[in-house]
C-alpha cells in the first residue's frame, strides 16, 4: 500500500537545502523535456509498503505551488437524505442495475444525480417511475403486439 503526504517546507528546511535542491523537481518529458525553476514550497513524501521481494521504503521530492498535489475535499457519503443508491433502487423496483445504466445513458428511466463518482436517485422519482411502470405492464406494454417483432426465420423454408 502506498501513502502520500504533502508537507509544507519551513524556512529552516529551505536554508538547509542547497540552491540546486531548492527548486521544484517537476520535469515534463513530452513533447520535449522541460524543467520547472520555481522555488520549492512543499515536500511530497511517498511511503511504499513491502510487497513481494521489495522492502518498505520512503521517497520524497520537493515541488512548487503549481506542481504540488491537490488535497481532495472529503465529501459526505450521501449528498441528501432523500437520495438512494443504485442497489436500493434495484431492491425497490426489481429492475436490473445494467438496465438503469443503459436507461441513464439514453435519457430514459428515472432521473439520476451523480455525486462523488456514484449515481443517486430521488426516492419520490423512483416511486413515481415504479408506479408508471406497473401501470404500463398491467396494460400489456411488456407483451408483443401483432407484427411488432418479426417472426424468426426457419431453416429450409423458402
């Protein structure tokens, strides 16, 4: 397991460094090699755990404000209390998760909200969708109408 932390350099740390190590260690390799000559303000420390034949070790580099990793904001697990996840929708409606995904992509089905990399549905919207689906299925929506689906071809017939 790899853990990364960002430490701000103090004045004493900067004074202890030579001029060459005081600049940012960022190097862009494509399309051409380019170096960053800004003054370093942060140290990025990476702790790597032992794995297989490799021993645990720590590496560090100094970077400027521009190239320091961004600290991600920790978002709450559920954006609003009335929103439910995909697994709960599947349990409520009996619709497969892959069908929900397919409907979301083509703009059908219940409206979804994306939050923190996951899709959420409003409970009232799911209940409305479920009732509408029951009514349509009760009227014979799910059955084939005459001529709606072509009959399969039989081998050997003209």
